[in-house]
């Protein structure tokens, strides 16, 4: 269902205005804005084939669009995301008087099965973050290992999102106070504690690793890749997957696995759910509550494994 290279000018302008709203007023991450744009361009291309436009679309048109996605094999989660984009776009368009009636008001969202997050056990998480070797014959290898250890310690020790870790700058890390300042979704700031291992790993990286990987042109970025560019989300996903494959054979480990483990281990250790919500940067405590299901399942697992009558 590839879109043509050119959309009708009114639709292209409307999508651009909406994306500007998301970026400049709602302060959404660039990747989120790109996803919204892609979804709406796909819808606009579908409507254009039927000589329709975004402002002239009806509820029937939107349902036909989703039906075509379904016949093309799109997963329910992918379709649900597109429905969310359509709802958000048309609410904005109606509020800004680009149309009189919101055609998506009655558009249903596909139900997506709720899955519990994958969580590592404490020894597994420890083995993963300690996997990088800090010594090597080559300076670059040693620098990469120092960087990787610092990144892994931040993801697990402070519960950072990938985008938050990739976007860190040197001035946001306070090793003396043991704090790191991150900008989360919606550019909301969080002042997070650093674990002792994270402080040690960051100190080693900043002193011995970062000078090896930093570009000649001064940069404020905290982490760099081997091309001397600021590290990106893809770089972080790759390094987590690489060490996960080494330490946890047969398991798929992502940066979010470490974030899930961070939250679950805090709750298992007795942390208040509201405190965990603040640390994770969740707007709603309901998002954080899914981790209580994980800890409860482990509680029942321990009961079945330990009690003689279980």
C-alpha cells in the first residue's frame, strides 16, 4: 500500500500543519512526529485514489482504509496505532476549523491483547550490564566497552528510555550528586538518581573512553558511536541485543527489557508505585500498574515452587 510520491497540495499542507503542532506545541519526539506523518500520508494516498481528500473523508472512508490494511496483513497493534493517529489528527483539524464534523469520532479502535512486559531476574540483569569487557589490546575496543557498560548501567540502574539515553549531554550528568537529568516524552524533565555502579561506569567512560570516541569538533553529547557521531537509538538497541545474546542465550533482550526490569525490581524491593511512576516518567499511574501484575505473577510462581501443598 505504498503511497505515491506526491499528495494533493491541500492534504500535504494540512499534514504539515498538524506535524508542526505536534512538534512545536505538544513537543512530541521527532520519531513520533515522523510516525504520525507516515500514517496520515498513507491515509491521504488511499483517499486520493477514490478522489477524496482528508477534509472530505467520511466514517465509511476511514473504515474502508482500515479494512484494506487488514486484508494486507497488518497486525492489530499496527492498525490500532494508525487509528490513534487518525483520531488525534481529526480532533486537531476540527478544533482548528479545518472541517465541520469529525469523521473519526465514531471510529472504533482494534482491540490489542495486553502482554506483560518481559522482565529479567536480578542475576540476569546483573550479568547483562557487567558483560562488556573493560580491557582490550586496542584503545577503541576498550573505549567501546566502557561506553557500553555505562549505557547498560543507565538503562537498568535509572530506567531510561532509549531516546533519553541517546539524547544525554555531558552537562546533564552530575557524578558528585549522583544524578542525571533527562528529557522524556513531551520534553518533561526528570532528575533521576544514579546507582553506584552507574556512577563508576560513567566516570570511567568520561575519563578514559569518551576522549577516544569524541569527534575533533567539540560536542556536548555524552555518548558517541564508532563513527564519532552522537550515539543513536539504533546503536543502543544493537549493543543491548548483542550483549543480551551473549549472556542470555535464546532470549530477545531490548533496552525496554532493562527499563521493565528496573521498574519491577523496584516494586519487588518495596518501592511505592507512585515513586516508580515518577522515576519512569509515566503520565498516569495506570501505566505503571502493569508492573504490579508481573510482581504478582512471580509471587504465585514462588508459592507454587516452594509450598509443599502447592
